């Protein structure tokens, strides 16, 4: 397993060691000992699985209490996955990273607690899995607008009109959002 640093301290790209031949492939998507040795300690309590069509954009979501770190991967299709630092005490507050995760590259993204998360599906039938370190708590969930001009996220929208939920259309600009200290 290879752990790649990003421009946001704490957020990491994980490249698993993939063993493949003419029969298919195998890799460990989670191994507590290996992740701990890489400095990524987590006790996961919930796994989530979503399937989305091309153009579906989900996010930018976070929980202000019952904060969640997430380990994210795509098993089918591809996404542009985004993490935004919402820790007001961070010198990187309001900065974002975007990473393509796909069934081909098998990359994973580690997003620590204190970040908002969102993704744009780049292919029909994309299946997206993520492990969380705390349970979903809808009363604590918040949404920052995916297209907030202050964030200036470079979503790869060539030929795509984002399909958004009502919750995501009603997100708040970063300047009005409840954030982490």
C-alpha cells in the first residue's frame, strides 16, 4: 500500500497493492494494522454504499457533531471526489482537494473529521463505498453549496449538468455555514 500526501494535511490518497492476473485481481481495501502503521488510525462503525448516474453531484456534506472521518473508494465507474477543510483553526481552512477515484485506478481517499465531502459521478452506474468513524446523525448534518464561489472548486463539468438533491441545492455558502473550531 502506498500513502500519498495531498495539499491538505490529514487528507491522503491510498494506492493499494493490487495483485492481478488473467483471472482478475485482489487487494486489501482495509487492513487496520497497515493503516495504523501508515498513521491512519480509525475505528469504523458504519459502511455506506451508493449507486449514482453520470452527473449526480452529492455534497458538500459534513456532520458538525458526531464528526466522521471517511475512507472512500469506487468499485464500479468513476467519481471526482472532493474534500474541503472546514476547521477554522487550520491554515488550510476553505481549501479543497479533488481526486478521481475509479474502478480502474482503485485509489482510495482518506478524509479526516473536520472536512466537508462531495463527489461528482463521471460514469453511469457508479458504485461508491465509504467507511465512517461515527454513525450518521441527520440532526447534525450540514451542507455547504457545491458551487460556492469562495471555494472555487474546479468540478470537471464538461458536458455535465449536475443532478442535485433538494438538500444539496439548499446548502449554505461557506461564509454562512456552521464550521469546526
